[in-house]
């Protein structure tokens, strides 16, 4: 599987269409798959998950918050239904009345066929965007349960072919998209020449460690120059490191906790090595969740540095007056990446930045924390068989954006951006997603001097 | 011992015992599982305040979702309002509660209670029909959903037929009503009706976790 070829021509980055799909991994018996799925689902089991799984009242309201259900009307996309086998297993094996469920046969044993059927629901049709978590009258955080269920699915060898392939590449090569340290360095040097900006690479000591997403390195390399330009303008002591540059975390998205940890630890170790006071995360949604909110828990203690998304860093810099930007005479709308805004709590940062740019900002209808997910998160964009569904779901996004009649569409997540690019091509849509970071970097006031 | 004595005596005692021990078993069975520390640098403090906020505000659907959920919300609020009024504002019930906990409060006239009871049953039927016909609800529903509906509606229905009687002795009707309440109490800790106390735990947990991120609760 690690020999899967990347499709670098496509608007979105994944592997080339496999001749034969392998959506099951390993040579396990059905019984072993079920046993492993349940054991690893239960491994991280604690009070929080138990409260959630015990509290569902089957009101079905979560369906109305899910882009997959709203776009298709298919009840199987009801968020809590996506957890049914795991809910069933919890009630039967772990819950306070598990003995009664088993005694009266109220919950059947989960089967391997059931888990295989649920692979589509847990991977192809859930971006872990957490919109359903906001509608639940019981306050159940369904997205966090889906992430836990994926832990079980990975151990059971039940991950969609492409997502497993890129996650494996990330573990083996350090990048899900084939970015080796050498390639990273080459591309940095290219950007340094192209944009005439000083880029710090592998400095021994630095206050700020900047990291990148492979999607940016491969597809939107200007982000590297923009980051450098801003950090230089701020007078920061900073560096990129070839031993800790990859911000994406496909271990997290595919459900492999060990791989998630290995990816996060590369950044954490690099930051500690250079004595960084801050790790600056790039325009990548899930990278923010992986390091900002899960990094310390992976590390097992508080991180010895701050973690900021680049939009938070820019907002702080502009709000404090350390960075100044020119007025941008455009109407702009902004797509909130789910993991940064709704799930991450940094919703205000891009709005502060846009205020400083003095654009004609037009909020998406139902934007901000309740924003529709673009449909590409959670690893979905890599899964080729999910394309048709992904395009269908994207129509909700198109309606939202078109309603603003804004000239420019911005976001602060390169994974969202590649999904927008791919869907734009599919629908021959007029909007091209642009980067908030690039807009700031292109309009720094120092340029005028 | 006649049926009424049985209902008021051993049946209700057993029901209360099962209700209390079952509820505590379920609650502590969950709360005593492992808790993992969160080492991430918090953006906002005030976990308790956030927990209380979410316990309160999730009773109200966010404006973004109101249109899509209007049917569920209307029948949901009406059912809960109806149950509250018929259980706690019916004068004979208040007398019962005074005997149990020593305090009382003003009630509503019987005809108002009867009217609210009829509305409650009507809404209950609407909820059942929707559960059986709406594609989402039909898919996700199980025995618990239907049995919980049954044990919730039974005391309301047995209460409503008491003034009508249908030629049955009043004592017998009262005994049946009390037995239906006993059934409700016995089932409550085991199924979805436990949301009466689990909602505090689940909403509060989410409030505390999400608030530290400064994210939308």
C-alpha cells in the first residue's frame, strides 16, 4: 500500500485510482476484526464517552445539522446512526446495565459485516465537523465519538483504501503526500527565490517554529513565502525545521492513535530542540485540532510552548499594531474551517484580520460557528469512492457563498481550499478559494516603504 | 389487601426502591469510569459556569436550527410542559407530595388539568406517529423508544379516565393509575427516560470541554 502513486495532477491531492480497492487491511478473521474494533474503541473509553453514549434520546435532530443528511435526505446519514454498532457494543459490553442487555438479549453482538457497512458512514460521510454536536438537545459531542469509533475501525483493518494509503505514507515518510525533508527544503529555496523573501531553515535556536501542511508545500507553496514574509516583518526569531515540518495528521483522521502521536511528536520534539516559545500552525484545520487541542494530551503533559493558528497570530499582530496592512477594496466572504472555528474556538481571529484589511466583509448566511462544512474534512477528500457524495454535499456550500454575492472567497484551511478547488472544477463554478494568509502577506504596509 | 392497598403499599415501595437504586447504579456506573486529564492550554476558564450554561441553553435550539427542527421542538416542549403541569400542579398530586416531602404549593383547577392532560396525550400520539413514520426516527428507534413512550403515556391516560370511570370502581381506577406510575418509576433508570438526570451530565460535560477551547457551546 505504501507504494500507492500520488495523483499530483488532480485539484485535490490523493493517490491515483487504485486498480483494486483494499478497504480492509490485514489478514484478520471476522471475529478478530470485531474484537479489535471494540477493544480499541473501548481503550480510550472514559466517563465522557459513556455519558454521551448513554444519553441519546433518539430525537433525530442531529440529522438536520448534518450536511450529508440535508443534501441527500437519506436517514442512514443521521449522525448518531453512524455510531450505532459502537453504541450497541457500549450498551452490551460496558454500560452500567450491560448484564441486563446481555441477559435479555436486548443488544445483539456487533458483526464484522456490520462494521464493514459502517465504514462508509464513519469515513466517507463524516467530516467530524461537529455541527451535529451543536444541535443535540442532550449536548452529546457526536464528532468526538466518531473519532473514537475510527480508532476501533483502524485496528480492525477497516479503513478506506486511499485514506489508509496516505496515512501510511505519513507514518513511513513523514508526509502523507510524499514531501521528504529534501523536497521541503528545495521548495522553500524555490519560494525564497520566487518571492524574494528570506526563509529560515533548520536554525538551531528560534522563538517560533513554523510548520506547514503537505497540501500547501505541494499545491499552495506561496503559503511558505507568506509565512516567512510575515514572521520577518514581525522581527521574530523563527525557523522552519526539516525534522519537524509536517502539520497534517492523517494518523488522527484515519484513527491510528500511534501514528497520530508519531506525527505530533515530530513537531513537539523539533520545537523543544530549538527552544521554541511558540509553534505557528499553518492554514490547516485538522492540524489545529491535532496540536492545539490534542497535542498536550498526546505528549502526556502541558506543552512547553504555545500553539497558535496563523490566523490567531495575525489577528494578535494586527490588533496590537505590530503589523500593519493596507486597505483592500474588495467584498469578501469567509469560509470558517470547522476545526479552527466551531471545534477550535478561533472564530474571531479571521474577522479581526478582515476588519484591519477594511474589506467589505459579507458573512456567509449561517456562517461562523454554525457554518456548513465544505465536505472535504476528516480525510473525506482523499477517498475517491466518496467523490459523488462530496460533490452533492458541496452544493450547500455553493448556495451559502453565492448568497453573499461577494467578489472574493477566503478561508484559512488548505484542506478546505483543495476541496473547493476540486469542486469548483467539477461544477465549473465561478468562485476560486483564496488564502487569508496570502491576502495579508500581499498587503503588508511595509511593502509601500 | 386489596388492589389499591397493594398499589399504594408494596408496589410503590418497590418502584421507588428500583427507581432510586437503578438511577444511582446507572449514574455512578458512568461517572466512576476513568477520567482523562486535559493538558491543553485553556483559552477560557470557568468550567463550572460553562457546564451550567450549557445545561440551561441546550433546552433551546440555536436559531440556525430552529426552522428544521420546529416540529420536534413544538411537540417536545408541549409534551414536557403537559407532563409537568399534570404531575405537579394537580391538587391531589400536591397532597401526595406533601405527604412525601412535607411541602406543598398551589395547584390548578381540575378542569384545566384535564384539558392539559388531553393535549398531552394528543401530542404523545403525534410523537408516536412521527417516530413510526419519519424515515430518520424509524431507523434509529428501538424497543426503548417505544416502551418508554408507553410507560410515560400510561399514567397520563389512566389519570384522565378516572373522572370518566367507564363503570369501573374509583378505587380500582386509582390503583391502576398508581401501578402505572410504579411501572414508569421502575423503567425510568434503565432506558432513555433516564435523560431526566443524564441531561445534566451530558450537557455539563460538553460545556466544560468545549468552553476551555473557547468554542461555541
